[in-house]
């Protein structure tokens, strides 16, 4: 497959946002699984629907807020650590190419 650099800035920005959302979704699912919780059990802890948890874990949820992230972290016995770190090679390739 030929790699093509993204030239349209709006499209590139959208891809960057989606890439970050997928990484976050995967991390939330990983933490839930580490706690040996089903999506249904996790939803009950959060006081939300199982569908909402599924949407979070598949990066489909459009209204994920800092408050919700804090609630997710607290329900898993975690805190939130926000940093602006350098991208990994995988993340860089996700952000630069399609």
C-alpha cells in the first residue's frame, strides 16, 4: 500500500483527533479489562448505559468530557495525568500518513 501524506489541513487535523481518541478508547478498555470488569459491570459503576461504555471504548462517543474521564478514572481506582509528550513512532505515522 502506498503511503500518502495528508495535504488537506482540516482532514489532517480530523485524522489526528481520531487517532488520539482511539488511543484513549483502547486505554480505557485495557484498564477496565485489567480490573476484570465486563462493560455491563463498568457501566453500572459509572451509572451509565452499557452502550455508552461501548461507545467510549470504540471511540464513537462524541461528548466525552474531562468530568467523565475523571469519573472513569476514579471508578477504576486511578487518577488522570495529563501530559503533552512527544509522539511514539506509531502515533507519528498515524498523524502523518494514511
